[in-house]
C-alpha cells in the first residue's frame, strides 16, 4: 500500500515527505490519466540522477524504490506514473487481503471517511467489484460510529427506564458494536455491524433509533424532565410570559413542555401495556413510542432535543424560581393556619367594597385568593402521594381553601348589607376581629353565620318597608344613615349630604324640622321604619298618576329606542304622555356598576310610589341582574294584582337584543314608541327653555378670548357673587356633587355659578350631568346627590379647541343661543387701569421721542385719554400679528411684560435722564425691547395655532405640517430684553453681542472709559461695585465661566448677599444663624465675612463652586433662566416640560428664588 512518508515512523526526520498530489496541477489532471497511458509509462524504469531520493514504503515497512526529487518535467512525470503504478498494486493487494487487515490500514488508504464514496468512484476501475460493497459497508459504520454508539447506549438506558427484563442477545450485540476500534480486523467489524443492522436497524423505525441516540446524548435534559411533574410543566407555561426573554424565550419553554408531554404520554402507554402483559419486551416499548410519533404534534419531536438541551440551564433557573415561590407560599399557608388575626375593613375605593387584612403578614384578600389557587394546585399535584406526611399537608391545604372560602362569604355578606343600607355594618367590622389558631377559625364561621342571618332578615324587612314607605326605595349604601343623620341633626345645615338627598327626591328638608320625630332607636329595623314614617309626612296625593283614575289595574310599559343624543327628548316625551312634570329622581340611569339591590328598589318604586318611573339604558345592566328582573316582577303582580305597574324604558340598543326587555314581553305588553309619537322639536324646545331661563352658555373660536372676563363683568352688572367651578378630565359625578355641595350655602341663591368646562374624557357623561343640573337643579348618578337653588344663575364656559368642539356635542347648546366671543372687543379695554396708563405713557413718550428728555414715574398723575391710550396700545401690540387670531391673553402677556420692564427702567439709575450722556440711548433701548416683544409674548402660541389650523384643512393637495413644526426652537429665537436685579441694576438678555443695539454698546463702552479715567491706581486695585457692574454689564456670555454666570444670577435676589446659606440644602437664614434647622448638620452655615463687595464676591464664588457639582451653568441655560425669571417677575405662568427643563427650573427656584 502507498503511504505518505510522514506515516512511516521509522523514516529519518530529515527525509522530506513526497506528496503525489503536488505532481499535478489539480484533481482533474490527476483523474484524466487513462489506462493506455498508465500501461505505457509502467514499462519504463526510472534512472537515478543524484543521491537525493524519497522513499516509497510498502505496508510491511520495506523500501521498494526511491525517487529522485530533483528531476526534469519528463522525469517527474515518469516518477509519478511509477508511483501510481505502485499504488495500484497495493490497492489490488488491499482488495485481496481486506478481511485480514485492521480498520486502521483501510483508513490509511482512505483517510477522509466523508469522501470515501467519491474516492471509490474515481478508483472504481482499480477496485475489485465484489469487494467494494464490503469496504463501503465498513466505512459507513466508521463514519456513523458515534451515532451508533449513542443508539446502543440509549437502548440500554430505555431498557432500564422502562424496567424491561435484560436480554442477553441485545446486550452482546451492543457490546460487540461499541467495542470496535481502529485495531479491529475489518472482517470482524463487517460481521458485527452486519448483525446489528439485521437485528436492530432493520427491525426498528428510524424514529426509535434517533430517539435512543438522543436519549443518550441529552442526559441532563432527560434527567430534568424525569424530575418534573405535569403541574410543574403547566406552571412553567404560565410563568414564561412574565419572564425575561433575554434569558429564555417563550418558544423554548413551549418546546420543553411539549417534550415533557411526549414522554409522559409514552410512559403512560407503556404502563398501561404492562398491566396487560406478564413480560414487557422492547418491541412493545418501541410500538408505544411509534404510535405517539404518528401524532401531528410530535412528528418533529426529535428536533426538540437539541434546542431544549441548549436552554435547559435557563429553564432550570426558571423552575427553581417557581419552586422557591411555591415553597414560600406553602410557608405562608402553614403560618396563616397556625396563627393569624383577621381584620375586616372598608375598601370603598375599589370594586370590592370590603377587604380582609392579616397585618402581621401584610396580606389582603387578593393575596389569600392567590394562595388558595396555589393550594389547590399543590393538592392536585400531590394527590397520587399516599404517605402520612403528605396526607397531613393535604388536610392543611384543604382547611386553608375552606378558610378563604369562608372569608369570601363574609366579604360578600358585608358588601350586600352595605349596599342594602344596613346601618351598623361599620360597627360590626370595627368590633369584630377573627383568629385562626392551629386550623381553628370557629369565630370566623360564627361571624359568617351571623352576617348571613342579618342579611336575610334585613332584606325581608327592607322589602316590607318598600311596600309601605316607597320613599325608602331611593336610598342605598350609606344614604339611609345620611338622611337619618340630617333629620336628627339639631342644626339645619344646607351643606349636609342628607339635605341634598332629600331635595333630590323632591322633599323640602325645612318642613321636616317641624315634624315631631320619634326617638332614635338602637334596633336597625325600627330605625328603618321610623325613617319611612318621617318621610311620609310630605307625601302628596297630587303626585299620583292621572292614568290610575281610568284603569288602575292595567300594566303599561312604554319603550323608546333612540340614540345617546335622543335620551332627553325620549324622557320629556314619556312624561308628556302621562301629563306630569319631569323630575331627576324619576329617571334611573343604569350603569355597569348598578347592583341588584338598586334595581330591586326601583321595581318596588314602580309598584308602590304611584309616580311614573323611567329606566334608561337597561342594556348596561349585567345579565345576572336582568335575569332577576322578571321573577320579582311576576311575584309582585301575583301578590298585588290591583296595583298598576307604570314604567318607561329608554334604550340606545335594539330592544330585541336586550334580555330584560325580552323577558318582560312574556308577561306585560310593551308599547314601542316611534319617532312620530315623540315630542316635536318645537314643543321639546319650549319645555326645555322654560327650565333654562337662568342659564347662559359662553364660548369662543379661540382660547383666551375673554370668556371668563365676560362672565366676571356679568356678575358685576347683575350685582351677584361669582363662584367659579371648573370641570374637566374624567367625569366623576360623585366627586363633582361633593364639590358642589361644599359651595352650597344661603349666598348661592344670589350667586352666579360659573361652570368652566375644559376638555373631558366622555362628553356624554358631561352632557347628562349638565342637563340634570341645569334643567332639574339636581342630580345623583352615584351615591352623592346635589341640589342647586332655582335662583342660582348658571354661566357655562366651554373650552375652545380646533379639534374638540364641545358646543356641537352638548344638548344644551341646541336649546340655548350661546354667547360667542369671536374677537377682541377693544371697547372693553380698561384704559383707566393704572398699569395700562403707565404702559401707555411710556409708549407715547417713545413715539414722541420725549423719553429722551424726561423720566416717567409710576406715580405720575398725568392721564392719557381713552382714544389715545387705545391707539398707542394697538399700534405696538398688533404689529406683525394676524388680526383674526388676536386674543386677550396675548394682550395680557404684552401688558404684563412691558409694565414690568418699564417700571424697572424708570427705577434703574443707569437710564435716568440726568445720568445719561447720550439721551438717544433711552429711546434705542426701549425701541429694541418693543421690536423683540413677539419673542416672549405670542410666538409660541401662534406657531401652535398655525399648525392646528393647517391640520384641519381637508384638502389632499394641501401640505400637512408635521407635529414638530409647532415647536418654537431655541436656536431660531433672538431674544433681547431686560431683567432687573434686586438692586435695580440691568441684566440684558441676549444670546450674542450682535443682538445688542449698537448705540447701547457704544454707550457702555464710553461710560466704562470715563469711569476708568477717573479711577485712581489705588481704586483699580480694589474691587468696587461700580467697576464690577460696568465691566460685566455687556459681557460675551460665551466667554464667561460657571462662577461668573452664577454671580450674575446671584444679583437677582439678596439670597447670596446678606444671608447665611446652608451648604447642603442651600436654604437661606438670617445672617447670624449658626445651624440649618432642616439638615441638622454640624457643618457651619456659610456667610460673607463682611458685607463689603469683595467679601460678598468671595462668598458667591464658594457657593458657585459647591453648586457646580450638581449643575453647571452654560450661556444657553443662563439666558433661559433670565427669560424664566422675567416672566415670573411679570406675573406670567411658566410651564416647562422634560428632564432638562425640570433640572433647570429646580436650579432657578431652589437655588436663586428667595
């Protein structure tokens, strides 16, 4: 056989290896050598050229010939052919002696097992045809030996796992196969592998063989799967949604659980088969697995082994987390059952009205409910375990589940009693604490039984009282106690909730004060009866229905199908048909939160109050409540056949789709009213306007158009007190009722109630609340009622927005002509106001240039006439503005800013006429301020409005602006204004020196030169306030350091001049204070050594260095701070959003504003 020189370990190290492939340019040339050429070359023997030769070694280690490596091309080819000839000879010997050779020798000739097929195809004419299949068979084994070993070991592991009796033939077969190595004789390898193929590979399916291989390879995965229970797998699926995807993906867990399910089903089938057979064979096990492989869910299950093995570490971590939680929950359950004290508390802010607390463990009912679910899971997973310890644990878990069930029953009974108006619910829970000791909770069971009995008796008593005193049907929850508290209250209080409840149901609370009241009883049932007797004193026969005189036993229900906007029309139409006035308390608005107790009371009210009742939106009721409606109605009709049942129903859904209406139809005829039978528009408008004579709506096209000012002037004109009441956001009727009730006193009768309506979440809720409040003067959409006197005037201000037009969606606006404020009415400008007069004087002096000659003071008694004043303000304010969108808000900003600027200018010593060498400077500065007025008055608002107007244009050809176009960018602004310090010195606000008027720069340069010439050398070495101010008054902010910028900001107040400052919280104190009262540190408070300017500067420098660690001042945020300060100084609101703005404002407010 031919071999490389490197394979012969007996050769000298200095012998150079000779590679046959190096003689050819490529493999194609090598394979192109034909048979004739081979015969021709083989007849010639090579001649030695020199002594440098390479050895040709046979398989027995003998040297056959040597080839010189320094040859010509012809000689090289001759040598190559000679080598090839020797190779063919050896290949022939291999075919003859293959049975005797070890596998190692075969691998020397064919080292690349993966390419054996292609190599044999190339050498096909040189190999014996009858030997090729045998060689191919051996090489197939060698190539797949790792997989075959895994199959053998996997078979053995499955034997062990499935408890199959040992099979000697199987064991020997696997042992023979796994013992084969490169020293094994080829014929022996062939026979053993052939035997394996015949008895294993040809018998079992490819899925079974692959399964066995994977079973051996995935040892860690298989072990973990064996440890898991089915419940554990389910828990993994539940928990993976809340797990970190970076650690383990949801798909990995799903695949893992699928693999677990595969083995679970297989093992279950095997165990079932074992129960029917005395002895289980591997063929039986294989059949069980093959049957499961046929399931579509498990066709590709073999591929899951690899992915699951890769993620097994992450799944283990997830499992351990869940196990720890489960163990923690087990401990919680055991601790609760061992010893715990339960307290029941009100929880009115949530859907569950009452809750339980275990304070020592900080647990509520939600926690207990979760623990109960866990206990049930543990019970289920441990059901197959029969030892004594587990039986004891199961008993504890069952007891805990029962405990939580009793607690749930107690909470349910407490809620039912509370909704039904039981007066002493609070006392019961305040005086009752229950314990659970070693699984004993008898006192909790007793509480549950007591509440169950009280609820049964109270509901029976309540229904009896409803029949006698139907006035009680209006109350639920704590309203019984509220009304009782008001009636027995010595002081007549119109702010009391009970007062408003009585006014809401049509009673006059003042008359009840004249009634001789029975003694207040301690018995709940007696208290209920006494309350009913008291309320009957105002029962009026005139409120009875007219229809009862005609036919008192006919049950009539009228139904109106409408839309949300048609509910009010339907309600007025129903009451118009019975010829009775409409009242708020006769309209029952259903909601998703409506309870059965409230609906039951409504049904009794329909039977016994003799007043027409209307049910609105019954489709919102839960189906459980709708199911209970008809049985109660049937019982009342059977018990009281002579009493009429009069009801109106208004629904916004198709009636045939509403379960309650379909149920009623089976007993009572329903008269469906169509549109033509309802009130016409004119009649409806007439009735509504008769109730709205005290109501005015004020709106405008733009915000800031003076709606609030208009209402304020109306209050002055009418001589009434103005009460502003804002409504916006999420409409919560109970909260609004409570707020209105607080305002209620005798003065409300002589007041204007200004309802300021902002943007709301649900316009329909607002609509219902407004028309009940304005039409009926009261409403109660929850548990709080409110009543507004009929003398109170309503002024409703509607927010303006190009996106949300509330006035088009409110029903009131259809029946009232709103007051529209579409433009600024300059006649309403108060020109006699001192602030407006002062600004007008400055504007007049600027226009006439008299500002260069005279100072204008705030206390100047000179008055500018109205016409001139208005002309001056319009000239400067309206400049470069779109007159269509000018608002009072813009004018207010303009006046506030310039009042502040002109006032500071008139006080500042730098700008007084007598101290200014160039009078033109005064005029130049003020004109520059006026030119930049839009930069800080209306530019931002105008940008937003432009974007809003453009977005509302429904034209595809019109370019729609981006949302970011409405943002005023800092780099596009050119502010130039003034801020005056605490010592009335000017701080100019600008971004660059070029933004400053040239005359102002010249003036301060000349002023600085004059000061420098008059200053002696001694004065130059001393820092004076004047020099410091002049040198830095027009600084280039881009060249100033953090300390220098801080010193300028420090001049805005006296905080860093003559105050002591804590170096930790920077709170200021009087100069001699020694310790901060807020921080309580031992560090001394920092203060200037003296009040000399140089000491103050040293003090400010120290503070600046301390603050630099938390916020570094830059020229950009320094200018922004000055603009913020200017607005605050002018009395204007400032709104800044974002983290950067937040830190900037904190710095300004906490560190600089006094």
